[in-house]
C-alpha cells in the first residue's frame, strides 16, 4: 500500500522528474501530468500540446477521474512552466506573453480545479511563482505577468470559499534560479551558489505533503539561496 498519493503537473521536466523520483523513493504513488509521459510515474496524463485552455482542462480532469474514481490524493504539485524574455518593444512580445500565460496560468488554474475535486481534506496544492515577479520585470514582461497572476491565484485559493477542500493548504514557491541542467547550459558563467537545488525543493514539497512545517495557506514562499544554503522567506 502506498504511503501517500501525489499528482505532479509538469512531471516530466527537470524539477518535476526530481520530485517524482523523491516521492517514489519514499513509497508514494505518483501521477504525472505533462506534454510527454514520465516513465517513473505510476500513472501519466499526456496533455495535448495544441489543445485550448478548456480542452487541456477536460483532458486532465477526465484522466484523473478515470484513474482515481472516488479516491483522493494527498497533494497536487504544479511545477509546469518555462521562461521567455522580451520587453514591450520586442518583435515577439505578444507571442512570449501568450506562451508564458499558457505554460504557467493554464496549468495553475487547471491544478486548482483538479484540487477542488480530487484533493483530500487537509491536502496540499502548490503552484509555481517566481521571486522576480514580486516587482517589475521589464526585460521579461510576459514571464513576470504570468507569474504575478499565479501569485494572485494562490492568495485567492488561500481565502475562505475558494472552492478547495476543507483544511487544505495552497502555497506558491518563489525561486530565483533553480539548478537545472538547462540553466547550467545557458548560464554557464553564473554564480551557482545562489541557485536552489532540485533536491531541496523536492524535500520541501515532501515535508509539506506530510503536513510538516507548512506555511499559512495562501502564502508566497521565497526560496533564498546563498552560499549553497536555502532559507524560506514569506513574501
């Protein structure tokens, strides 16, 4: 019998794969939602890449209903998203805004709707914010716009009558830079001692999923890394 059940939205990316492996090692049942399947997961929902917002939501919700039936999960962790730069004068400004909105806001709202139906009472929902989006992001407006929307969504989900199950906790992590292979590739000269490790984030989610050291629901949790050590600061 599994120690618990977790759904990871973005379960095939670098962070999602690390989280899936961490929970699997702890004896949890792991479900993955992504554009491609994660072979390490117990169950995968492959989201149609060219589907609309509502079509993607229907694909996810029907897939969860099929595998879970009347069952519930302990946690839904959304780490889907990407990055794009550009200011208002950039030739691909609107394209980058649209892409960032699809990657971060679509996945977060679908995760929230899934949590309303499939999360246990007292369960955990986490969404992917970003520390830079607390302020203006002139060099990456689309990215900041989408992440700020996720921050607002998290605050709303932390209020009464949000639609989430009784006693559940909605949290948003705000990292600056995660230590992923792609970031290592594209920012090879950066100071990686300020990057947050995937192991730290995976273990943090595991603790929260088990009800340990959870911040207040609706919190935006900054991950501040210095000299390779990460501390949590409430935004």
